[in-house]
């Protein structure tokens, strides 16, 4: 099994994508790491979730914790 961190649009429940953003990575312990945070990362309808997949499951995955970011831009930037 391997872990992936997809993100999901809560308004379109069937749309799940793998994170492909240069400032977001998964570390050696399988934890999601942000080198910076952008306003786009905290969209109200965006949910990050941990998932485990296996070739034996033929494209199925098991979903874990869901995380939703709340990004507040700093004034003056």
C-alpha cells in the first residue's frame, strides 16, 4: 500500500485530484508539508485528505483524515 494526499472539491464530491503543487509535499513519515501557504490553498470548498491505495484494490483507495485550511491574508502584503 502507498499513501497519497488527494484534495477534493466539496461542491463536486466526485472530483478528487492528487496534489501537484510545488510548495506542498509529503515527508518521509507520510505527513503533508507546506513550504508556504497561498490563498488558493484555503479555498472554502477545498478539503485535503490522507488516502491509502493498493494495486490489488484496482483503483480504489481508503480515505483517512480530512483537513480544511483557513487562510487569512496578512494586511499590507
